[in-house]
């Protein structure tokens, strides 16, 4: 489900409301490749009411919203309504009203009231880009560029840059780059007009979409470039603050090492690290020589770095991954240029993030096409894309929903000839069995696996059907039937890996007002504005009977993962959801499916390395491998929930403390104390450089006999 992480975008973008220029403004929404995917039309009426029509479609889905609001003298709204459907089709019906100091709101998932004095802006759970525009205006007039939010929080705005631009018709204006913080877990960047009452001009989301005023499309490249520079500086500052280097020899002592091959915990050990790699693992208390840094694990369990096998990485999610012990992410589809840039930034230490193993994204052309990667029409186009990925070291190819089925087998064969594994969704018109027959090595998502038993050649699976059909039909699927047992047996015989992303698919049973299963164990730790989004329905569910059916279908999807595992089908742990935190949720769901906690951890470590072809470097705590270590309080091999208690993470020659990241993001910590680095009392002797030229002159003849 490419870009499902953007399902939380309304929270990250929604802000406050304020006065707008008395004109109708039309914004066009484009994919990164320049294809129009939607629009936003903002109309201000003479009576002071603002009306907004907002729609975009990507990957066969997208929101359709109609908003109406009125603002008061302070620029914040006094009345607001929004109706429509969210990205996955859930009903959106949100209203707010403020009279004097009394504010009251109600949506499909929550309701509340509050007494507040002074300006305050309500944050709707689903909204258009126009709420950003209103926030820009209100914040420009607010003291210190800060504005209280409802239900809670404070929104801040900072100017990062200005730019003079010219339209295709020669019109000129100056725009400014702004960053808003205080909503969500990362800043929201936007371009605005200048003057006393600035408003939204453009929103650039690299690798996904660009939304801007109609007629100024030629300004996108320069705005994107300037935004990247400003954002990179912010990220470099974050990385410098939160990554603590470990120069010289480092000892992690008294560690109970998780053996990912045996799924057991060994006796206390000392782990030696130099230049980002494990050099030795010795029994605890073995003599140490010239150690520069010591971290006392204090008997904690130390896991190999966890793998998230289904991510769509961005520049801001890295901190969430690292803080939760996820040191490697398999990226399952991204903007190619953005991903390559992130590789460079991470290598240079300018980006706090996991090590990324990329899967090359390959899509076909249709009205349902997803953005990112390469979109192809024919076999030659597919081969060209595969060559591009292979030349850049991509170990895997991911094929998507609209890929032309008539060239699937030849495409898979060509990818195999270039040494790449092949996985993906099942192209529309095919069943999973046919994808296996074409040579797939892996299938993404439990719905794509189970659709095998429901689709016909004319079934459209590029729209919401790929979610609705499993939600409706899996409840009645007999796992003991011959077709199901034969299919599972073939998966096991061929060793087809399955990336079920169960945590992501819990949205099938999400009911408005309830915190969904994958979020329940960490919702209380999240900032309030983030946590409230966990109770928002995703699918359109009509009544209690349909909800009961969808709940049964989802429970059987989880059960089926256990059926496959016990049959010998390789399982990997991926999220396609909120970075880091839902990887822990995925492990809990593996346990629910019947795995032991230790087996679930084995899936997230050994299997992660095995199916990214990085076993030589990762997946176990072994001399010669990368020193990706996760120090955990409690015992996650007995209680999988303890995997959330990450106290420290070592990766790429740095130690990172989740408590510091949590504090920066407004997240309540999961542990009380973290093991600190003890530096050597006396500095370890350093080499003073070389002068072989002088040495050779005085003892050249002697050195010939060395």
C-alpha cells in the first residue's frame, strides 16, 4: 500500500483558520512526474464564508472533501464544517463552533468542548490544504508566530527562505518558505505569499505531490531545490545533536545477546566494536585492552538491529525508526532521486536514519497508477528500468498493481538475470498463483495473498476493491479446503517469502472512536494531536454487522499468517505504517498468529537479513558484521511487548538514545534510565602521523632485510 504512511498527512498538515484574500484561488495538484492528480478550489463569499472543494487521487484512492468556514476578528475560525470521504473511503463529517470563550467540536470519532480565552485554532482530523493557508495568515499576526490549538497544543511558524518567481505569462511575485511545527511528528513545509496577510502559495512533498496556484507550475523546480536546502540544514542539525559518535574501540559489556539463528538468549557477553563493526564477542568480564568507550548493558538483552521489511522512507521518519531499534529498512517504493539523495545524506552522517535496502518500484500506466519509481508501457521499458536499478545495487524489484500482465513473466525473468529478487502486488487481472507461476519470489501484503481465492480475470483490484473484497470474504474462507492447503504447500515448497504487513491492514476493522489494535500499546505515549488520529475510521463500514464481519476477516488474516509460518513459508516483518512503532506492533501480531516471541524476533532479525541479502553484514551479533545493536529493558523473548523498551541503539558508529528523540518529539519515554557511555580515564594513544620519507633515508638498507 504505497504511501499509506501519508494517511496521517491531515494531522501533519492541518492547522488553524484565518482571513483570506477576497478572491477565488485554484490550486492544481500534480504527481512528482507532472501528471495532474487533483485540485483545490477556494472561494470566499461576500458574507465572509469560505468554501473549499478538495480532491486528489493516487494509487486508486484519495480524499474528496467539501469544507466551509467563517473566521473571527483574530483570524481563527468561529464556524467550520467538512464533509466527504477520506483517503480509504471513510465518511468525514467534522464540525466546530466557537461562541465567545466556549469552543465545541464533533466528528465521527470524537467530540469535546473547552473554555479558552484569546485566539485558538481547531485542528480538524481530515482537511484540505486550505487549513494551512488559514494558519499562515493567523500565525503572521500572532505574537511570536505561535498559536494555541484545539483540542490541545501550540502551533509555531518559522520563515526559512524567500524567492522571487515568474509565471509563464511573465507575472512576478515573491514567495516565502515557512515551516510549521507543533502538529504531528515532523515539520510541515509550505510556500506562502508575502505581505501583511500571507496565504498559501504551494505545498511541495518531494517524491509524492506538488500543489500550487494555477499558472505558476514553472516555479516548482526552484522552490523544490530551495526547500531541500533548508530542510537538509534542519535535518543535519538534528543528526548532529542526537547521534553520539563512538571513536576508537567501544565495549558493550555484560550484554545478554539474542542469538537470531537459534532464537535463544545466551550467557552475559562483552561485545567489542570498532569503526562501526563488531570485532569480537567474549564472555562477560574478559580482559579489555585500550577501550575508549564503555557501555554497561547491565544484563540487558541486546538484539541485532531490527528490520522493517516494508517501509517508504523519508527524511523525517529516520528518528522514529532508530529510536525503536529499527536499524535497517527495506524501502518498498519511493521517488528514485529522493531515495538516492537520502543514501548520500545518511552515509555522510547528515541524516539520522536507518540503513536502507531499496526495492526498485515498477508500475504500469493506468488511471490508477501509483507515483514513484518507473512507470512503463512495454517490455523494453521494463528492462530499461531494471537496468537502472541493477546498476545502482538494488537487490530486489517490486511490481505494482497496474503493471502489464502480458509482459510479467518476461520482466521477472529479466530481473532474475540481473541478479534481483522479484516481489510485489499481484497485477490486476491475475491471481497470486499466476504471479508465482511468472516467477515471483515474494508477495507483499496479506490481502494480496488472500485475494488469490476471490478474484476473477475481470476483477478490478487497483481501486478500493483490493481492501473491500478480503474484508468481506476472508471471514468465510475455509483454511482446510484443498485449494487453500495446496496453495500454502506451494508457497512453502518454493520458499516464497510473505510480507503480510498485518499492522497496516488492521485499518480494515477500524471503527470511529476506538484506538485501533496496532496503536493501542503506544497511543498514550504519543503527543495528543497524534494520538487522536489513532481513533479515526479508515474504511467505510456500514453498521454493526459489517463491522463484525470485517473484524472476523481481519482475525482470520492474522491466523493465516500463522498457518503459513507453521507450514514452512518464510515470513518477514514489515509495517507500511508509522515508522518504528508499528514494527513492534507487527511483532505482537506475529505472536498473536502463533509464533513465540523469540520466533517473532527471529523474523525481524535473521529473516530480515536473509531476504534483503545482507546476512553477511546484519541479522546477528557476530564478529565482522555491522555493529547494529539494540539494548532492551525487560525480556522481549518472553513478552514481546518489552521490545518497545529500547534504552539505547548503536548503529553506524554512533550511539543514539531513544529518550532524547522522544523528548524532541513530545513522546513520553518507554524506559526510565539509559546506559551511558563511559569514556576512558586516560585518552587512548593516537598515531601521530607518518614520516616514512625520513625513515627511509636513515635505514633504507636495514629495511630491505625486514
